[in-house]
C-alpha cells in the first residue's frame, strides 16, 4: 500500500530510521561479542585455577600419606607449616573406609554452636556436593593394600572459583541494566524532543491557516447576500468546506494539548465522515460502511478521530491510484472494545515495509510528507490509549488497517 517517499525534504527520514535500526543490530552484535569474550576469558582463568587446586589437593593427599610414616616424623613441622596449614580456601573432608568423616578443613562449622550430630549432618551434606564435582583421592596411612585401611579425600572448588565463574554474568547483567536504563532515558528525552517538534509544527500550521480562513469566511458571507449567485448549492458546499477548514485548524491546535475525551457513538461519527468524503472523492472510488451494531460507543475526541478515518481513507485512495473500493467495518470486540477495519483494494504493502509505514517520512506520494499515518498512530495510541496496526496486507489485492478503541 505504501512505498518510500521520494520527497526531497522527507526522503532522508526513512533512511534515518533504517540506519538507526541497523545501528541497533550492530550495537547488539558488538555487545554479544564482548560478553562472550568476557565469559570465555573468565572461564579459562577458572579452569587454570581448578587445575591448580587439583594439584594442591593431590599434594595434600601425598602429604597425609607421608606424615603417616614414622620415619618421616622429623619433617612433619615443615610439611604442616608449608603444605597443610596454608590451605585456607579449598574445602576438604577426609573420610575412612566406612564413609565417616575424620578430618575436615574450610567447612563452615562453628564448634561452639554445633554439636557432634549437627557437624556430621553438615559434613554429610558437603560430601554429597563434593562427590558431584570430583572423584575422591585414595590414600593409605600404613601403605597397606587392604581397602579397609584406605581413606579418601573429598574436595570441591573454593569460593574464589565460584565467584570467578559467576562474575562475568553478574558483570554483564550490571552492564545490561545500565545500558537498558540509559537507552530508556535517551529514548524518553528523544521522544520528548520529538513531541516538542510536533507541537510546534501543529501550532504554527493552525496559526498560518487562521488568516486565510478568516478571509474565506468573510467572502462566504458576501456570497450569501449576493443575489447574482443563483447556485445556492455551491454556497452550501463552500460553507461545509470552510467548516472543515475550521475543524482542521482546531485539530492542529489540539496536537500537544490534552484532548477532551467524550463517550460518542462510533457508528454515527464514521457514517458522517464517510458521507463527507463521498462527495469529495472520485466516482471511481466506492466507499462503504458496514456496521451490525449502531450502538457501539467509546471515549474519543471527535475532531481527532475523524482525522484518523480521513487519513486512512485518503491513504487508501492513493494506494488504489484513485480507483477501487474502500470498506470500513465497525464491530464490537470480545471485551467490549470497538474494532474498526479500513480495507482497500490497493497495491498492498510488502512485508518488509509493514513495520516502517508509521514512521515519519514514509509516503505513497512523490510529494507527500509521510506524516498521515504517523499522526494517525499518535492520535489513536497517545491520545485515545488505543491501538492501530496493519491487520492484513496482500500485494496487488489490498490492505486492512485495524483500529482498537478500548472500552
């Protein structure tokens, strides 16, 4: 239904939005690369530390065996000072052949608060965790080959390993949160700036329309009292057009202000708009309005809502090249919402362009400003808390826009 505008003033607008979308994907890809690189690098450090701790525990086990030999008693002080005692980070539990803990280090047990039974429960719980991480190291105090004389050293990674393992994810989460809040703040400020531009443009347009409109109203009054003007129908239609210009001026003045919403009969409003457009549209365009329930109401601002319907119809006429059918359907939704479908028999919208049609600068006309659908979206979603979207579009068959007005 629409194609990018060739307007020299607005032609760059669509490309700006497309470039912005591309930059978002590039930024996301770059962030993922940084994140993956950070995780891989930290994991490599963790693996090195795990290997070092494994070697340390093996040395710890050999030390236990070594100290069990009476012939090596003269070296016990050195061994305990240099090897056993410095282990203040790796959790270790030594159990006998029956699985009963005999020695433990770096397990969070307070002897003043836990009795013997509680200590055993805590150690048993730790043993289950250790069994899942590493195979135990078997040692023999006496050098015997009898399994009943064996003891087993269980261990797990130190808290430092765990902290390093989860550090990149925590770091990435913090960065992601910072980027998210930064993006939201930037989007909010940019949206506020855009709103100021919209308001300024609308107010200036209303101001510029005021002077010629006043002049036209004066000329109309002169025509009404001129006996030479026999075709009173022309005067009547001119009066309607001037009233329409007054309405348009009022619409532009309403942009940026908080619109007054009032419960209105949607069927009557759409019917009035359709009747107005029929007299000002080519006879090659057939405009239909279908409504099974003419009592559907919603809280709307009538001048702004009329504007949306007119924009959609005019957009459809352009898409059909001035020849075809436009069908407006009104029905009540499942939750009492008013559902308005505007269907045409135009060129349709390529699927790749559907997300862009509501962006400023996107137009079907070479001289179009590409603001009609953008204004329609702002009026429905910002002012009426509703929803407007492309319900369906088939190339060379037509497009259906849907408006949802909340009950």
